[in-house]
């Protein structure tokens, strides 16, 4: 019996692309062959923002001009990031392979899938609510910070000591936060989608193999057993092929984030340190540096949170795989199954350095402690 139904690759690509655009709050339908549609829209928005910036530059509100310039660069960068995702085929390959792998039509299988998901993973709505709550809080915090900075720039009152240095920094800090906000939002959107596809893939793999195992266990010994065993072997081999393609795509994405994460952290430290040194004086203003650093570390914590959630999901998948009984499986299918189980035990990690330690909440704590030590020593020396 065959529990798999394949779709055409082109249909799967178009459907996923439309869902991706809708997911990103874009109301346009884009196909893989039309990436320039997105670029043209973002370029148009950039031109409008630049025109508004030029109009504001005729007045004395210089700060608003700088903010509009950075917003236009911000919007263009988001468009280029999404075009990179579309052109690289990373997300499309994962989505098409996941759709081609298992699609349930049998209501019994759907019921088994729901019970299996509830048993090992609980309610995923709460997981998604956590992700988007953190995302909304992050956007709100960055917008609040920019508005606070603009208010301080135009204020005539004497601010607290650490705010004086903040006022001197002006556009440097606003531009830096805009770039941080851009990358974090894009990374969260991509990570959440990959997380959904990754969990769906492994759950469906285990449920189908469990169903095949149950069917094999209930069938009495007969001449059809040989045929059934060959069908199981073929189906498991098909699983392996799609499973390996998904892991390759995920490895590409992991390599991308492994390069981006340290650049964000060290870029943030470099930008703040140089900015404070040039605009405040010969020495780094530690008191003014601390609040800015904590604002940036809030963005870094998002990556650690997502990485921890992904590791937790994979550990549950491994537990579900090894807790099942596969005694009556044919030996050839069992060997193929072992390959998949070994791959699922390998946790998908976003490394802080290539070949270094993984980005987790523990890594985040170590970063906080090391940087606070730097602040304390700098403050004592200063």
C-alpha cells in the first residue's frame, strides 16, 4: 500500500511562494521566475522615501532627514534579503521536498498524526505565540528607542549624563538599530518556516513508518509478505532521499546564519566602541555604552532563543524515534531507518564560529558575563 502522493514541483513552488509572500505581509503573488517584481516594489518605496527625505531637507528638521534616509536603505535591504532567499532556492527546495514526501488523504492516518503530535509535542500554537510575541516586543522596543532618540535630539532640556553621549551619537545609533532590526525580522521569518517544515517532515516520517510497522504486524504470514516487504523498503528509501535533500538545504541555511551571527555581534561591538570613542572623546564612555549594549543584546538573544527551541524539538524527535518498536521490520528497511534516526539525532545548530560552539541561551549568558567584565574593567581603569 502506498501512503505517498506526489505533487508537481512547479505547483508546489508556486503555492509555497504565494504562502511565503502572504506570510511576510506582502499582498503580491510572486513566482520563482519573477524575483524582480519584489525588487521593483522595494525600489519604488525607496524612491518615495528619498523624495520625502529631500522635501524634509528643505526645512530645518535635519534629524528627520537622516531617519528617512536610513529607513529607505532599511526597506531596500529587506527587499534584497528576500530576493537572495528566492534566488538561492534554499526555502523552495525544502518546501517542495516536504510536500512531495508525505501528503495524507486517509482520515485514519490524519487521526494517528494528530495523536502522535499531541503526545510528543503538545500544542504548537503556544510555540508560535512565543516566537511572535518576542518579535512584536522587539519591533516595539526598536521603534520606541528611535522615537526616544528623536525626542532627545530636539529637546532643549538637560538630559541625564549617559543620554548626553546618546544625543551626540545621533544617526550612527539609529542606522545601526535599523540594520539590526532588518536582519532579526528576516531571520525570524525564515527560521520559523524552517522549523515548521523540519518538524512536519520528521513527524510524518515517523508516523508513516509506525503505520507500516502496524500493518506488517497485523498481516498473517502469507505469500504476499515478500511483496509487502519490498514495498516498505522502496518507501523507506524514498523517505531517505527526500530526507537527505532537506538536510542539505538546512545545512546551507545553517551555514548562512553561522556566518551572519558573529558578524552581527562583533559589528555591534565595533560600531558602538568606535562611535563612542570618536564622538565622546579619547576614551570609551562606559556609562553611555551600557544601555546601548543591552538594547543590542536583546536582538542577539532572539537568535539564541530560536536555536534553543530548535534543539529542543530535535531532541524530542530523537526520543520519539528511538522509543518506537521496530522488531518486525525487514532488515533492509531497518538499515535505512537507522540512517534516518542517526540523522535526526544530529542537532541542527547555528554555530557562533564555523566549527565552534553552538548559539544557545548558555552562549548568550557567557557573552553577557564576558562583556560585563569588560565594562567593569574599563570603568575601573577610566
